[in-house]
C-alpha cells in the first residue's frame, strides 16, 4: 500500500447508511458491476448514499494491465447480451436522473465493446428521455468507427481519461503512443459536437511543467470538462504514491485549468471521474 502517510484530508467514513445497503443489494441482485467497487473508489459510501453509482459494463475483467488500476486483469468472459437491459432496470429502480456508464477495456472484441455501449445508451434514451447519460469510454484501440458508433447513440457527455502526464505513461504500464491516441479520440469526439470530458490523477511523480503540458494538450484537443484527483494506491501491486497534493494545490490547479479555457473543472483530493458528474454537467450547461 501507500509508502507515505495519508494526510487527514484523505480520510473517509465507512459506509453505514440504509440507502448505501439498499443500492448495494440492488446491484448485487441484478448481477451488475460498478467501477465504485472494482476500482475501490474512496467515495463509494458518499455516492451510494446519494443513490448514484457508475455502472461497469462488459464484465469486470480488463484486457490491459495499467499500473494504477485495481480492476481485475486477464481473459474476460463474452459480453452479457442482457446487460444493457439490466442497466436500464437499475436506472429505473434507482430513479436516476443522470446515469454514468463505463467499462473495462475489451481489446478482445472487434469493436472494443462500442456496440454494447451504444445499445445501453439508446435503451436509456428511449425509455427515460429525461435521464442524462455520461459514458466513460476506453480508447477502442484508436478505432474511430467504434467511437462514432457510441457518439451516434447520443450520450450527453463523452468522457475519456488521459489519466496522467506523457512522461509517466511508462510508469503506469502504458505505451507513450497511447497518450496521443487518447488525445486524438477526444479531438475527434469534439469535432463531432460531443461534450467532452477527461480526468487526470496527480501524485504519481509528475512535474509542474508536465502537468501544465497535459492540461494544455487536453484543451487543444477540445476537452470541455475536467476532473483532477489525487492518485491513491489501491493495492500492493499498483505503483506507489509519490506525493500527496494539498487542497490548496488542487484549488490552484483548478484555477489554472479554467484560465486555459475548460468550461468546468472539479479538482480535489478525493475527486474521481464521475464524482458529482451531474453537477459538473449541469453547471457547464448553465454557462450556455
């Protein structure tokens, strides 16, 4: 686990509320996965108490081996064809006004799982048109036709995380070219008119200049919404934390990102990709 002592501002209370256990049972009974559980998110108690969760589709086993991620790696099972309908049922039972859907990376599938995403989006749109849908997608191996398939289903927000700076891609077990692939995906999505969003982790050993460059690269790619959060080592097999940022530093980076032209930014020690996702989306809409 972390070699550095965690500061007080990273302490979270254990889940204990009735709503948390209701959401937990609903997801368990439906056989649904969430990134909240698979990635060991520190906000799981807070978010489930608010009856929000980020659905993890296409199974819970990833075909890649990123050095920061707690999601299981290996050879996944074939996609569950019933899963989009099951997500729809959970959206109804949870009364979601804003649904966030992500997936493991499925390099074993011809379209990377894009069709599964598209079907899930369309089901929610057709049955609950008042519910907003945000998708946090993998890079689909750079396949632009797969990206287009997702965008044609009409998500309200297209999220794809850059994760960290170019200099640290080798440290998280990603080829440097994947950094540019991610930027190309965001640029393409923006060119199709999508509301684009991305996220960065800090505390992996990045320099100030490297972080500035990553933010500038995201803006140049047309990214509109941004999350910045503290990297927390989820287990002994993942890379250790290099340092912890203070809340004041997060505020400073938020201001810098806004100055670059991001429409809305959420930055803080416990911020994750889908943390208060609806608030971020709605506040950006109110600026139009």
